[in-house]
């Protein structure tokens, strides 16, 4: 059906297209203006994840159908164009690993891609000594993360432009030694 592999710099253009298609097709709770303002910033490709080897793609044949990753760095969400980014390394004994930038092509939604990517990310973070994971969920993604053990329900408004904000939900999950 699909296979997971590490993203490479050569995937960048295809990933940017995938992110655009996913955000527009799977975010019915957001207005078009919110999605337009979020693309490239809050919804965007973070090339640091690719360089760190912590960003993965789901591939069906030669097509990218999903992506997602995790980070050992302080930035909690957003792509290369997101203001306030920090490349500072996290301390696994104190900080939660960051689950980052999950997007699935709409015609591949609900086929286990998000679940498979999340399992890969959690396993990798756990292997580096992290005992907790944190993420910022979209309103649509919130349901998947809750079903997979993440807690957090209170939306917060993230400012995209002077006129436009977008609601997200901060979530976290303990990473037990051997999650199923």
C-alpha cells in the first residue's frame, strides 16, 4: 500500500505541493484565508527536519502520499518561514520530543499513514531517550492524536498576519518504554 522512508532534500518540492494539497483538502474547519496565510509558515516544510534525518515520507509507488516527523530541537511547529524558530537542542531528560508537520494527501486519508508515521516518530524519539512527546495539532489532526493517546483539548490562537489568526491545540503524551 505505502512505504515509509526518510525524506531527502530532493523531496522538498514534492513535499511543498503535498503540504498545500493536504492543508486545502483536509482542513474544513479553517477558512481559505487562514490556510493561505498558514502555508509556508505554520503549515510548511522544515528543512531542518530533513537534515536531521527525522522527517519521513509515505510513498506509494513513486508518489508521496504523506509526511511527518519529529524533532530534538526547540521549534514546536511550522516550516522554514515560521517566525521565532529555534534550533536549540532539547534535553531528553527534561523536554518532550516535538512531533512535527504531519500532512496526508486527501485521497490517501484514513488509510493508516498518520498512525504509521507517528509510530515511527515516537519510536525514534524514545530511542534517543525522550520520555514525552509534544505537538501542536490542527483542529482536524486533533482527533487522530487523541485516539493515539495524546492529551490536550484547549485551542489557542496563533497569529499568522496582523489580521488573521488560526486555532491550534497543544497536546502531549508520555512515551512509555514499549508503546503498542
